[in-house]
C-alpha cells in the first residue's frame, strides 16, 4: 500500500493538474477584480468613451454603457462560479494524491460541480442576449461574438459529473462496508 501511495503522490499528472488549477483559480480572481473595477470606470468615463466610440459608431445609446456593465457583472459572477468549480476539483485532486479519493466528501464535491456546471450554462443565456443586443445597437459597427447560451458539451459534462458523484458515493459506501467487515 505504501508503494502505491508514493507512486500516487509523485504522479506528474497530479502535479500538473494542481498547478493548472491554481493558475485557473488565480485567473478567475484577476478576471473578477477586472470586471468589478471596470464597471465603475466605464460609467465614470462614459463621456470620454462615447466621444471615442462616436467616431466609429455615430449612434451610441446611453443604454450601451448599462448593457456593458451588466455583461461585466454577469461575467464576474460566471468567473466566481468557475473559481468554485476549480476549487472543488483541486480538493478532489488532493484526495487522489493522498491515495484516498473514494470519500463521501468527493461525492458531494462532484455533485456541487455538476450543479455549478448548470449555473455556468444558465449564465450564458443573459450573456448571449446582451451581446446580441450590443450587436443590434452597434448597427454593423460591432461584431461581438455571442456564443453564449446552453451548450450540449456543458450539459454532457453536468451529466458526467452527476454520474461520477454516484460512483464516488457508491465507492465510499463499499469501502466503509469493507472496513466494517475487517
């Protein structure tokens, strides 16, 4: 058992996963901070921004700044949800590194990740709508990609996470039963 645990703790894939998850979590914190700072700056400097934008888009509606502010607010929430998903995954990777992944906490974490994946999908709906609205008021001068909305891949990920949560829950139960018989 000790040699198995040593090989797990020295697993380069787990080290890469930990590093990547730390990087992604830090990126989400920076993105949240940028969105939070950008909203008031956008509104404070909207006159200066309007002058610059008027060169390319003669009709800059006052609602434009509120819509962009809403996009930034939803994006900050989205990044917060993603941060939590990465954090939960980091905890799961930690238990794998410890050699003990089939614990009830991981089943709970996977279930939380599945629900959060659904939240990510739902947050894409207002982002897509707001982006489409900006394209409409931009009168051909804007080309904001509006790929938001519900994704088949996201729904598949959610389903996989729910199933994995059940697998981990069952694995933890079986392990507890086995320990009880010894």
